[in-house]
């Protein structure tokens, strides 16, 4: 029920944005539609589980430029962080213990709405601030020997970011490079071999292109 509630709220938010945008832009300008593709790296900063810096991530955005300074649209990205834990003894229950090494893997897929505001509309360099909000699926897995245990959950996702768009020519509508730094927070709760993970923060950066 919690997952359904999150998805319903996200759908209502998406409909609300397009209900606001489309009436005032009955004829959408194709030059104002942009696709962003990024490689991303991040490190979890609060979970204590698989918190090593990892570059196993991608970000995708489809946005519409409502004004020369403001854009909005939809996003989806994914990321995996891995961390190796040396051999040790871990409690399984009040009466059981396990001695093994571990490979921890944290996987997340957030998606939802994105928006950005240009701080300065330069011919070649455009700095901006932005935010993402939506739902996120997360799975935390602990591998040991030939076995593994995992837990997954759904939660709420929010992520402010700051970045810059760099155009090799004065015509940004055709192509630009993209660099951004971001912070994200997820409300997901999962149980792992080493304890519960209740919410998670991430700090990372993205490098990509805008078409």
C-alpha cells in the first residue's frame, strides 16, 4: 500500500506539471526539448552500508524549456555502490553467528520530476541550479561465499543539484556538455546482514551531454 501511495502521488504531480505547461504552449517548439545523458559517481554518506565511492551509474532526463531560464521534465537514473568487508564474525540471530567476508552492494533507481533554473544565460557557459523529486526503488545485498541475502523497498526521493552547461558553439539548442554536483536523500528502509538501513543520503557528480 505504501508503494501504491507513492506512485499515485508521483502520477498526480506529473499530471499537474503538464496541465500547467501544455495550455500555455499549445505548439511545442522542438528546439526547446532536450535530452540529457550523464555518467554519474557517488558515495553514500549516512548508511554505513556499501559506502565506498562508486562510478556505476547513469542519469537520463527529458526536459522542456518553458522560458529561456526555466526548464522542467522527467528523469530516471540508476546507481550501484560496492564495498568489500574483510572476514569477521556477524550475528544472524540471538543464538547464531556467521564468520565470513562480505561483498556489499547497494542498488537504487530513482525517477520522477526534474526542474532547473539558469543563473546566467551565457552564449557558451550557463550555470544553473536544479532539483529532482520522485520515488526510488532500492535493494541492498550482502554476498558471502556462494550465498547472499538482500532486502528491497520503495521510498521518497529528493535531490538538489548545481551544475553548468557548456556549449562548444553559440547555438546551445543543438549540443552541450553537462557537469553537475548533487546531493540526494531517500526514505527507504532495508534490513541487511550488518543491521538496518533507515534512509540514505548520497553525494555525487555527473558528467554528460545535452542534445
